[in-house]
C-alpha cells in the first residue's frame, strides 16, 4: 500500500515538473515585444496620452497666435487707412507683433522718402519693441529720419546713444557709429569721428560696417593723424 502511494506521489511530481517545464518553455519562446508590452503597457499608455495632450496644446497655442496676429494686422490696416496710427500704437504698446508691423511700415515710408511718417512709425515701433533685439533697428531708423527732416542734432545724439548701447546688436551699433562718423567729418568734428571709428573696430560683430570703417580710416587723412582717442562704452 505504501509502495503504491509512493509511486503515485512520484508520478504526480513528474507531471507537475513537466507542466512547469512547458510553462517555462512557453515563456522563453514568447514574443519579446509582447512581453515588453505586458510589462510596460501602463507607462507607455501614459506617455502616449501626454504626447497627444501636448500636441493638442501646441496646435491650440499656434492657432491662438495666428488669430491674434490677424487681429493686430486688421487693426493696423484700419488705423493706417483712417490716419489713427497713434491710437493703434497706444492700444498695442506692449505688443512686439505691433512693433514689427510698425517697423515694416516705417521702413517702407523711409524708402519712399516719407520721412515724417517714417520718424513717427519708428518711434512707435521702438516703444512697442522694448527689450527686443529689433528695437535697435527702430532706434536707428528714428535717428536717420530725424536727420533727413533737418534735425541733425537730435539725430546724431540718437546715433551716438545707439552706438554706445551695449545691449544692442553689434551690427546696429556699428552702423549707427559709422553714420555718426560721416556726419562728424562733414561738420569738422574729427575727434568724435575718430572715436566712432575706433568703437566700430572694437565690435566683433560689426560685419560690413567694420569693413567700411577700416576703408574710411585708411582714406581720410583726418582719421590717420595721431593716436585715436579711447572709446568710452
């Protein structure tokens, strides 16, 4: 009796071992991708959902920005048509988008010789573009428009201020300094002209204006005489 019980127990154990071996074999040959999915399905689904939400948010933000720009453009066109740019600038004084539109209009007016309109638009653009890189462009245009209108003193003062503005792009500082140097030479102020040329040479990003300054200093005798004055930033 005991022998039969022992044999039955051994047979049962063998059957269990065979079943365990079959399960291990099935697990070993199961598709690794399926195993990965079973293990990480939850985190993967969370990442996918977050990605979809981020995409929806981005598209919504882009649509909002486009609509905002369209509204500002419509308001600008109406203001330009009704000669109410002052009101437009005041109502959008904190909008860089409005500043860019005003800057574009100012450039167009300057190109067509409408210096009074350009001077006004450049000034408004400068206010709207505070703390933005393009503000220097507006300041330069405002100064040059003033000079074209006959207010050379104010224009040169603005050019000097921009040339010494450390936060402005080098290329704009260089252009302002070069234009100022030309006016100084014409007015007989060689010392200030030299100072502006030296300022340009000290700017790593002066680009085209650096080349013009070097050529000017080589061809104008007044700029070659004696040591150049130091530039005060």
